[in-house]
C-alpha cells in the first residue's frame, strides 16, 4: 500500500460512516450528487433515478461490485457504478454511485 493509499484509508476510517453489503460492515464517506453530476457517471439513467443520488468514497482495497445492495441508515441502495480514483496512475480510493434500491424487497423490510 502506497503512502497516499494509506492516508486515504485512514481518513475514511476516521471520518466515514458504517454501511453494510451482504452482512459485512464497511466505512465510507457519503455525499449527495446533483442529477447533472450523476449523469457524468451513470449517463441517462440518472434522470430516471429517484433523488437523492449518492456517492460514497471507500478505501482502494474495498471489493464491492455493481448491482450489489448497500444498507446505510436503515435504507437500501443499489451500487450503480464503482469508479477507481487515481493519482499518478495509482488507485487511491473508489467512488460508489448509489441510487434507491429497486431490485425487490429490501432485507431491512420484513417480507410476508
């Protein structure tokens, strides 16, 4: 792990909030994207998505995949895109683009 990767990971661990994917806890720094910002990452799908569209910054060694379900603050989100953030050719962090979960019942909600 490079010095920059280590620094980003420490900042995310210190300031990030806990979320879960497949019952595993992770830390990330959450932000809200405007529809125009989201369109840069997910194209025309951003217009169809229900706001708010969120971005989460996670350490570079986090292995999460698109279309996974992420639970944060008792709300389910779909990971629409995983983007590697690079500095001088080195992956220093990842940005996850999230939209509301629409892939069936949420594990946070009871099913009958």
